[in-house]
C-alpha cells in the first residue's frame, strides 16, 4: 500500500505537466494482438476492485484466499453501487496508469472497451478454469480472439408469468410473441384479471432498454451488429423487433406506464398483480416468492425462457467478468487469485449466501442447489442460447444512441423506420 | 487553487480525443489539438440541437422555479415572522426539505411521481411524470420549488427580523393598509436579504443537475440541463467536449449573474444613498418619512 502512493503521484504529476505544456502526444501502443499473451509476473499484495456485494459471499471467498496466502493478501476496494460510476473510476485509474487497482470486476458489456484500449491484460487460456463454464459466458469475455477476462457470475432474461391465471384460462406459458398475445387475450377475459395489463419489460431510457431491444432483435432472427462487428440495425428483422414493442404500446398489450419501468418498477407492478407477463432478471424471483405479504403473487407465478418471433427468444447475456488491470503490479498473484475466485468450489460455496447465477453448467443441475433456487434450470436454457450485447468498443456511446432511437419510437416521436435508419448512421459513425 | 482547474478545463476544451481501431481491433488514440472546434460543434455543429435544447431547459427551469420559490419563500417568511403557537416547530419543519441531500429528495419524488405512485393515486390521474414532456418538466419544478423555497424563506426571515417594529407602528398611525405596509415597508427593507437569496438560487438553479438526473433520468430531452450534458460527454470519455460545455455553462452563469447584480446593484446603491441621510438619529425623531421616501422610489 505504502509504496504505491508516490508512484501514483508521479504519474499524476507527469500527466499534469503534459497537459500544462500542451504537448499532446501518446502514440499508438505496439500492437501484438493474436499472439500469445505475455507472461504475467510479480507476486505480492493486490487489490480486488468491485461493486459492493451485499450478500457477503465474495468477502468470504477473499477471506479464504487471504487465510491460505498470507504473503499475497487481497484488499477489497469497494466502488459505488452505480455501474456508470464504477466504469468511470476504473477508466480513470487506467488513464493515469495507476497501480492502485489490480483485479477488476467488469460488467460483461465493458469487457470489449477495456480490452480494445489495452486497459486489461490478455490472459493465458490454459491456466484458467474455463472447462465446464457455459460457452456464452466465456465467449463474452473474449476480444479479438483473446481471453481478456474470466466469467464470475452470469445473468439472463426470464419470462415471469401468472401460472394461476394461465391455468384458469387453460393456456400455456407462451414461446412466441403471437402466443403471448393470445394467452393474454384468454387471461384478460377472466373476471379475476380485470384491470390487468399483458406484458412489460424495461422500457425506461437506460441500459434496460438496450437490453430489451437487442433481445427482441435477436429473438426476431436479427442482430444489432453482424458477425464482423458492423452495425446492422436497419434490417427487416430489427424492424420486426421494434414493431413488436411499438405495436405493443399502441395496442395496449404493453401498458403506457411501462415507458417509465426499470427493473424495480416492473417487479412492483407484477408483484402487485397488475401484469400477466414480465420480462426480468432472476434476482426478482426471491422477492416475488416472499411469504411475508409483500408479494401478492407468491406461489402464483412461473418462469420460462423469453418468447420470440417464431419460437423461443434469445436472451441478452448479463453478469460480471474478472480481469487484470494492465498498469497493476503483482499480476502473477492476480492470475492465481482469479483462478481461485472463479473455481467451481468457490462458485458453489458462494451460492449459500448469494443468488447470483454461477458460470458452471453443472451447478445449475445440482439437486441441492436447484431446490433452493428453482429457476436455475430455466435460466440455464436462457443463458446457453444468450447473445452478448453489442461488442462495441465505444459501448457507452453506442448504447446511448440505441436508447435514444428506441425510446423515440416507443413514445411515438419517430416512426420505427425513421428511428432505425437514423440509428444505423449513428452506429456506423461510432464503429470506425 | 481556484484558477488551476479553470485553466486546465479551458486547455482541455481545445483538445479532442481522436481514436480509431487498428487492424487487430485495438484502440489507437491521441489527443489532438482542435482549437475552437469543440465550441463550434456546440454552437453550430452536430451538438448544437442538443445544446440549445439544454440551454432552453436550464433557462426555463431557472426562471420558473426561482420565481415560484421567491413568492413562496417570502410568504413563508411572513408567516414565520408572526408570533403564534408552534412557530419554532414550523421554522424547524420548513428546514427539512432544504436539509435533505438533493439526490435523496430526487429519489423521494421519483417514488411519489411513479406511474403507480402517490401523486397519481391522490389525483386519480394516469400522468407519466417520469417519462418525457411537460409532465416531467413540471415534476422537476415542483420538486425543486419544494426543496429550495425554505432557503429563500429563512434568509428573508432573517431580513424581516431586523426591521424595527416602530416603522410599522408609525405606518399604522398614518393609516396604511396591511397591503400598503407590505409594499412600502416590508419589501424595500427586506430587499437586500431577498436579493442575496435570489442570487444564490440563480447560481444554483443554472447548474441544476441531480434533481432532473435522479427524478427523470439522463438523456431525457425535456429535462436535460447544461450540467447533465457536460456529465454525459465526460461519461463518454469526450473530456474535450465536456470541458467546452462546462466553460460555456460557466460563461452563461457569469453573464446572468452579472446582469442580475448590475440591475440589483444599481438599486442597492440608491437605497444606500438615501440611508445615510435618514440616519438613525433622524429616524428616531420621525420614522415616517423613510418608508414614504422608499415608496416613492419603488413606484417611480
């Protein structure tokens, strides 16, 4: 800890002098992509930089590591809960090339940005416990055919539905958008469903909207970015996806107030019995099942993979990855710590305290675990077929553009065709 | 300490981060000196539409909310200045909105303005306050006024308490109505305190950030202020553009405040000019002329 400070200040003051004298240089870093990653060296104390973990599960893992490695202790640096702020602090740390942060807990969608800027180190694949991990999660931690991060926990979309009402109406959980509309029509005929709305997701103007739209696009057979990483939003498939949302709002299948829904507002509406179907993350399963009277739907709901255009839909992949900061010291220790942290034993141990989904498919089928977290088999289906969100290097700007366009369409400011055409131009500008 | 960040921001605003991807997909970026290009972008370039919208929002919020706060704050101060039971309690209670951190009150109002929140429940309507449009602007103004009226109220109250009672007694003897007393005595005498309060509020309101950000959300056209725009650019790592936005905001605030102080300053000097003549001794002899003199001044 102590010897780090002068180092950091040296970098800072060097940077300040650079700005003052206005010598703006900083040539390209040598590109050695696709070659074998350099060996990570150095052992000693490191830091783990992460969002807070209220369950206390990650803390236990760190304590277990520290007990076994007194010479290479890990100190937890806790960042604010807000994901934007976490990203900004990590980027600032990288830009001043500070060694204060060693192991970074990255949202899956930041991984490309951090890798492309070489803020994180490429990792040696053969030393990582990637066997047995869900392919989609491993894939989401790669960039330019190199492994830059290791999956920590994963997340995928689930369709929550009111099993009691579906049964009363004699219909099944839907696998397509059309089936969902028909199921709603049948359910809303029931006297006990009076005043309910059919479906909602996260349609407020934030990351949730990007998630919902890119899921709809993938579920209609399209993609926001093609296989070569070029934007492809002005296609018939993405138009179908956007129309699913826009028509939903117009027909009343999606209630008007859903344009203000983030995760929590949607959960509240479903929990109060206002919705037949809701797209949300697994974390709401526990509050919905609460027996203390806070949830009106406890024991009256079920989960399924989200529906799509012609068959089951394609979820977005959420979750977190661990990576090593390029400007850090003691990278060999960091690699060992990551390997330990994401090992199957530790992932399993953390499940006792935390409901974050592990990245090993075996754990999703473990009887003991499934009896405690019954949504896991469905989530595995969802995650296994999941698509990562756009692997855009300028992810922040890309997701902002997507949200602007989709929000303009669902609030009727623009036609779907206009908004997609405009979005395509904006994303093309960002891509090169 | 004051000038370094300012100069550094000015310097930064002349640069732009130019990044491209090399053939392997890795970022090659450099800081390029672009001169005033960032400013040109803001005023006539690609950013201009967003900028003018944010400028209009900032101005609109400032004018409407500061006007409402002034009226409500003065009314509160007049009420609190009366002697009545529970006055101490009212004074303490009025401070609560001001004492709550803005981000927290933003959250509180967000819950109340939610689609299924208490505001819609009580009014029996289905207004989407936290989406876009007039309703979102109204929500921000309501929360802002609720939060900051106490500030004006308390500063004005402090001003009211130094007005000597005999001035009012003399006015009563002259048969001035309550309304006339307010216009001829209270307002002119409390004006310096009120103007300082309004000036502080103007400064604050022009930099408004947390309330619209928390209550309605970032990048919502109808409530985007200049501060939010600067934050958004910084968040996209466009520090040059973000600095340029901040400098423009600084200049805008300076102009508004300069104009305000000029208008108000002239006034203060005038009342100061009359004050030494009607010195304490003379006022003790005949307090009546002073408010009358002020009255003429105000209505001139």
